[in-house]
């Protein structure tokens, strides 16, 4: 990830969330953000897949396909897997939107549960960081950590998976910041 990108992602996520009138503790609706930016979203049920292909990707082997960002001459569309839990779909949507919002050069980007396939690692890291900021912003993570919210409570509040909530609470340093502040407060009281 390029130097200073995390700070850039924090600022950009704040701006984008404000554009759809979200407070820091509100969950993001990535479909609303896609609509604001004119990005059409389709799921496998409405793109003319054969019955066999649809069954393969939604029933037999759903973990092999979460979503795809498909370039068009006039922009891009997102294709998503409707068989996934909504928290997974929200994460996929935010990730694919992040690529578009960061103006990453791309060809078709296929996503499964392990991330994008055949993708530039730096762009993937940037998209992961921005999508994380969009779904669970740093300031919100700090507030939730200070309130001693569990990973599960944070996931529920932001309508994300528990692993995503845990990742954000630790990768942002929110849990460490809260622990240090709590320790400092305890030392101050003991004096």
C-alpha cells in the first residue's frame, strides 16, 4: 500500500459516507452508494446464467464466486452472488465499489471468499482498506472499543460479519487505543 494511503482512505470514507447522509455509527448501505455513483448491480439470478451455472455458483459451490467488477465502455457494473449471507454481500459490494471509487485500472475482477483473483496486490490492499473504512470507520471502531462492545455487537451494529468487525477493531488499533485509555484512567484514579 502506498505511503499515506490509510489516512487517505479514512478521509475518503468520511466524505463518501456523508454523501449518503450517514453518521459515523450508521451501517453503510453499499447498494445506495453504488446507485449514487451510477454503478449498476446485478446478481446471478438476473444475468441469464444457465440453470447449471446458477446452481453451481449458488448451491453446489457458492464459495468460488462472491462478486465481479465488470468494466464497460461507460463505467462498470457489479455482479454479485445472491446466495451469500447479506453481511458477505455487503463486504463484496464495498470492496468492488472501493476499486471504482479509487479509480483503479482494472479488467474483470472476480472475487471469492479469499479476495480478488488475478489482481494487483497493492490495489487489493487499497480496496480492502477503503471498504473496511466504509463499512466500519476508524472513529466508529474507536468508539465501539471504548464502550467495550464485543466483536459480535460491533458486527450487529454495522451489519457486517464478526470476522470483519474483529479485523477492523484490531487493524485500526481501536482495541489498543481503548485499552491504553482505560489503563491511563485507572492509573489516574489510583493516585
